[in-house]
C-alpha cells in the first residue's frame, strides 16, 4: 500500500510538473511578446438596434505569436490572469484603445465609443483609476467615449475598496458595463451595489431567443430591468436577422455580433460607418 501511494504520488508529481512547465513557458513567452509588441487589438462594431448605425466598438485583444500564429484571448488570457501578466497586458490594451479612439476622432472625425475589457486583477489594484486617468490624459481620449467592461466574476470577491475604485473611475467620466450579464449568480446584487451604466446580455441567452420561449423571457426581463434602471442595454452575439428582430421588439438599445461584423483591424472601422445595416 505504501509503494502504491508513492507511485501515485510520482505520477501526480510528473503531471503537475508538466503543467507547471507549460505554464511557465507560456508566461515567459507572453512576457517577451508584450515587450516585442506582439499584441494586437481587433475592434467589433456595436450597432444601434433601431437605426442600424455603428455607435461604437469593443476592443478585443489578440497575440500575434511568431510561431503559433494569431492567438485568441482564450489561449493566453487565463495564463495572464494566473501569473499577473494580465496587468501589463491590460495596461497596453487600455493605452492602445485610447490612442486609437483619439486617432479616429482626430483623423476621421469619427465619434465612436470604445469598450475595453478589464480583468479582476486590474480592478483589485487601488491605483487602477489613477492609471486610467494617466492614459486618458496622455492620449487625449474623451473619457465619456470610454466604457470599461467588467464581468461578474471580476466583481465576485469585490470589497468596499472595489466600490471605491469603481466610483473613482466614474468620477473620471468613463462609463462602466456589466459584461456577460446573467451568467453569474448575483447579477441583480451587482446592479444594486455598483455604479453600472450598461448591461451586456450574454450571448448564451441571445443564441436561442428566436426559438426558445424561456430564453426570450429571460432576455425580455433583462432588457426591461435595464431600461427601468436607466441602463443602456447591449445584446451580444447577434448572428441572425430573427435574433435582431427579437431584441429590437424587446426594446434593446444596442447589439453586436457576426450579423453586423466580426472583430476587425482598426483600419477597417472608418469605412463601416453608415455601412452596417444588415440585409
Ligand atoms: P467577451 O468580452 O464576451 O467578448 C465577446 C466575444 O464574443 C469575442 O470573442 C467576440 O469575438 C465573440 N463574438 C462576437 N460576436 C459574436 C457572434 O455573433 N457569435 C459568436 N459565437 N461569438 C461572437 P474573443 O475576441 O475571442 O474574446 C473572448 C473573451 O476574451 C472576451 O469575451 C473577453 O472576456 C476576453 N478578452 C478579450 N479581450 C480582452 C482584453 O483586452 N482584456 C481582458 N482581460 N479580456 C479580454
Ligand atoms: Ca466584453
Ligand atoms: Ca461578453
Ligand atoms: Ca462572453
């Protein structure tokens, strides 16, 4: 029995070491990637449901890896979260998105809003609002055009300090969105507790909205709740005209999804103004 126990321990240790080495390798690789400027931002249009006009974009990070190709966030954000590298990644994303926002405004007179995803790690640093303020000042971007997207998981172990951080961000003039709304356990508590401006209805509810009455009822409730709390509502993952018809009928303000456009490189964005109305 003793031997078996030891053998099992050895196997477990080997597997653990393998996972650890892989993680350390990705970590070192990502650290180098950040320094070498391998991160990119794609922008997905956010569209007014009634008029079909693009009112803003969401910035979505990619890693242009020298050998592995273009990597989606799923392939490196979890490691970045675990290792704390999501903080430098997040700073870069925020700076680049604000620089781009100001560039569109200046060169093309494009009045767009830009949404940026913020992770729990960034939010838990009490100096985060100051860093955001510095970036806004350095880039000259309009704070009112910046929306920070927070997930329920990012707010899950929120303390009074988190509330203070969110209020400080609000004082800068930036807006706050609750992302993936409805997927967590305490969505309603968060709306009550935190100064939120926008709710984004998660893609998982939008997917079957045209065929599943339960999902349609959930989305209707979220949109009504948002409207009565004076929040802006955004439907995520709109892929079909039927889904668009449903959310339009329910009074949702904004939508994003493949029906309008996938995430695109920044140079594609100006031409999409007034060009996005789906067939
Ligand atoms: P998210 O914030 O919920 O972003 C929306 C995701 O849905 C994006 O995936 C987008 O490409 C995808 N999407 C958009 N429209 C559709 C559609 O019609 N159908 C389907 N099936 N998918 C659609 P992406 O770019 O792979 O990003 C995945 C997640 O990674 C994001 O989910 C966000 O949580 C995270 N992420 C992205 N960029 C950043 C970042 O800069 N910082 C942090 N911390 N997280 C990020
Ligand atoms: Ca988001
Ligand atoms: Ca989302
Ligand atoms: Ca999501």
